């Protein structure tokens, strides 16, 4: 018997065998050949009528391996996909960036991107997303490339999915289904898996399909062999009912798991420990920043949605103040509302925090769009009143002009590099300044027999000065009102 390597080992071997330039990571790089002096003064992009109506190929999207002979013998065969988008608003560069991000999502899900096309329309076609004629052209591209899947850069209705599949004759999925698939691959904790399963069922419920006998009606409610009182329910109705029952059970399980996290959050509030939430676009470097600030050891990978499960770690400011730092799930443009709803309990870490570190990738071609997408989700979870510091990460790889523009536009911002440590000290100092401070400043002479009060002052307050005298410990601290009331009996008469 001949031995064969496992799919994961073979995939790693192939990843080392071929140049990184063919991977979808390169798609997000900015086109350095564009010149503002030359191209910026043009009066838009002037296309002929036929060019405006045609499917426009996006160059450089293919991630197909040069030699695919070994791929055929792998146990795990990558799906071969063609991407298609509808350009309704914005510039051609915006449309290309959106399709490039879809290519990166497809590669993260394990697909092999063969081609990508964009259709210029006022709005997506109600029947086939890109129109019947262009759907036939897309079918020709699928046959030419040998693709087995088409991914659309948008959320398709059930009717659009069915009719587009009827034309192209291969599986069609949309951006929402792709993101849900990535979440299902990366969810590790019990709560994360339950949240993803709930989002998938919410997405699948209106898209259930059947054919032939699967749509036939079951026998009605009579007890006799031939006695029936009605046609009964169809198979697809039964499936929908079972999915609704599973969704109800999932919601109950998520609510029970949420209780444990709420208890931990209440304990932190009781101890008056400030909380900081790290939010930002996927692959902006949130986990890397958490590791740099706390040494948490969270998984760091150059992939979209590499970490889904929230991580909370205790940290300390340069002045010795304790606070908690929470890493949250990454966001993306057009994040499916099913995910926002399913992960709402996890995103509450952002809404209940005292400060948000909004991490943005400074090396991205359009970081402002990332900022807008994340703030839209923050608004959805009701965290608009929480103070925000914009952390421009990957400063070592970013264009200096882009950094200057972001620092000028975002008033409360800082450029850092989680990889090299650049700007981390300045970020910690800014955190120390921005975290909420106890409201009451008090001076008390605490007897040595009440050492617990001194320990509470260190743990829950901000010690300004501490002096050991013959009568006890003379403290000058900033504390919350409850601890101030406990220290009030020991305030010296001269300062009372």
C-alpha cells in the first residue's frame, strides 16, 4: 500500500511551491502607476455606448496555479470560481476594489479565483442580477475557464439565484453566503459556532428549494389507512418548520451563554475596572495589537476573519491603572445583517466599553471606506456614544501621504505598527489619559488594622500619593463614590 500525504500537508507544500504574487493578497495593493497630475484632471472615464454596456474584465484577479497537474491528485479539490459584480455608484476604481476584496474573501474560503467581471448598470437586474444577455456571456466565460461556481458581489434574492443558475448551469452563491461560509470555517468556541449556525439558518430559510417528489404533499390527518382530511403540508414546509424550531433553540442557547458573559462584565463593573474594546475592519491587525499590548497570544494570520471569538485580557497603563482589553470580530463592507443580529451578544463588548480603539489598515488603498463600514456597524449595535480613538495600524507599510491625510482628518488618531512596535508607547500614554478616572479625590489616614481599604484603593482607585506614618497609611487617592464613603471616617480633621 502506498502512503499519501494528508490534504493539509499537500496544501502547505503547494503554498510554498508557487509565488505569493499570484495570491489574492496582491489584489488589495494600490496601483502605483496612476498619476494625479496626469489622470486626475481628466473629465471622468469616457466610454463608448457598447463599452459601457459590456461586461468589463478586471485584470489581475486570477489566482490559478501555473501547473495544475498536481492539483488533480489532491484529495481536497479547491472550488474554481468566477466573480461577477454590478457597478452602480462610485468610480471604476471603487468597483475594482470591491471585486478585489471579494477575491480575497473567496481565497480565504478556499476557492481558486479564475476570472472576474463587472457589469455597469443603474441597479442590479431583478431577474438575473446582471441581465439575461450578460448572463449568457457569463455562461461562456464559465465554460471557457472551467469554473464550477459563480460568486456575485452582493446579496441576491432567492429568485435571482435560481434564474442565474438556470442560465450559467453551475452553482451560484452571493457575498453573504461566502462570508457565512468563512465564519463557519473559523468559529472555534461553542458560542461562536452557535451564532454562525443561527445566521446560516436565517439566510437559508427563504432560500429553501425542492423538486420532484420533495415538493409532494404528505398524507393528511386521518387515522385510517385511506382516510385523509386534507392534503397535508409539503416537504419544503416541513423543512421550514424544522429550521424555525432549530433557530428558536439556538437563540435560547445563545441567551444562556450570554448570561455567563454578562456576569463577568458585572463583576468588572463592580470592581470599577475600565474596559477598552478593539474594533475594526477584518485583517486590520486587531489581534496583533491585542498581543502587542497584553501578550495575549491570540491567533494572528494574514487572512480575513481569522479570529471570531472575542478575547478579553487584563492590562495595565504606564501609571499602574488596571483595565480590560477586548478583541472583537472583524467587520467588512456590506456585513450581512444575519451576522450582525447573530453576533449582537458578542458585539455588546463594544457597546458596554468605556473606550473604543478603532483599528484601521493604513496600507489599504481606501482606509476611509474601512472606517465608514466599521462605524456603520458600531451604530447598529448602539455604541455611538462611546469615545473612540482611531489607531492607524501597519504604519511601517503605509504610504506616508495616506498617514498624513488620515491623521489630519481624524482628530483623535495615532499611527502605530503592531508588528514593529512603532507608536505603541504613545498609544499606551493616550489610553492612560482617555480612560475614565474615579470621580472623588480624597485624603485619608487608614489604620494598619484596616489594610483591606488600602488594597481596595490600589485595586479600584488611582493612588496619587502614599505615606506610612506611626498612626497608619496616609493615602491621597481618586476613588469612586462607594469607596470614598468607606474612607470618609478616616479623613484627618484638618482636611475634613
